[in-house]
C-alpha cells in the first residue's frame, strides 16, 4: 500500500513525463533540473526508485 507522499511523488513523475512527451520541456538540462527538484522534495523515495533520462536521436 502506497503512502500519500509516495503517491504524490509518482504523480509528479507522471506530470514530468507528460511534459516531456508533449514537448513542453525539450532541453535535457531542464529535465535533469526537474528530476533534481523532485529528488530533493521527496528525499526518501530516491532510494526506492531509479529515475533515468534516456536521450533519443530525434
């Protein structure tokens, strides 16, 4: 069972993913900045989840 904080973390990750897919965030540095902010906000969950940025050639 997920805690409320963990659910919020997952929702924020999904929002980031949606922003990337829709093209609102295109620069890799900005994506890494957002990931860093999420890791800072939800410090306990960065140990449980592995968040990676995979760049494509497109």
